[in-house]
């Protein structure tokens, strides 16, 4: 499974529509560190299919979502459980750290 792109219209419904943990990658196309973490996020999406939902939000296209979640630097990765943000990671993260946050 690939990551899904979320926007203002789909964000809340996507989180409400699953009982799985959700990893959201807030990114932008011009961001070097975002390009580094992107393939890792895609791997997690594939490996966690059926166990977690993995999504991306382009902060340039959807700045209102970035503001809503206090994203001031990218990449910012947020793990949501039951619709609530439970972990926030800023910058490039180790894959094992993200997997552990999803499993916790």
C-alpha cells in the first residue's frame, strides 16, 4: 500500500474512519530532509498495511493543516491514535523510532 495524500477535506474523515494508528508526514516538495524521509515513510506504509494508516500532507498546498497541528518545521511526522496526536517527530527520523511509535 502506498501512502495516501490528505487535505483539508479528507483529513478528519480519514482519521475518524480507522481504528488503526495513523502516521502523517507533513512535507513539501522543495524540502531536502523531506526527500530523505519520504522513502522511509513509503516503506512503513507498505510494511504496516492492515496495521496502520500512513498519510502525507503537502504543507504548501494545505497550510491550514500545518497551522492546525503546529507544524513550524518540516518534515514533521505525527502519530495519531483514536484521532488524537500522541507523538510528534521533527526532522529525519530512524525508521525503527517511527515503527515503535506506531506499535506503542
